[in-house]
């Protein structure tokens, strides 16, 4: 039993010695906006985008999954959803058009052997 406890303790200490510290999200003022880079727990970038100085989402925001694949591209103006957004899910792309922060149109595309098929 004592050997088991010693092995467990050593394993625990070794694991904590090599564990990663969470990367801190970054916020950098660039003129009239704040550039944000948000991270997953594994240190990979989760989102990039901008805030206005009064803390509203602004411009293009890009989201990534935990292994670095792009999952979404969004656009904001003074905190409102605007323009065309894209959502990537495997071989499917959803295009969502916003008007006055409301969904105006949704289009789906499937990618098969480098051919895009609109649904």
C-alpha cells in the first residue's frame, strides 16, 4: 500500500510540473478600438476581434476550435450584428446575413471534392 501511495504522489507531482499554465487573454488598445485575442485552455487562439472603447463588439471577429480550425467569421458595428457571417462545420458552410442585428437570410453550402453545392 505504501508503494502505491509513493507512486501516486510521484505521478501527481510529475504531472503538475509539466502542466500548462492557462494563457491569459490579451486586450491591446489600438487607436479607437481594443484588439482582443482570447485563448482556449490549451493555449490555442479561440477568438480574435475588436471592442470599441465603450466595450461594444466592433468589426470582424473570428472564432477557432481548440485545434486551430476556423469555426466562424462574424461582423459587428457598435455592438450590433451586421453583414454576412460564416459558420464552418466540417464540409458545410452556413452563410448568415444580418440586418439591424436580425437574421435576414441563411444559406448553406456543402463542399464535396472542391465543388461547392448551394442548398
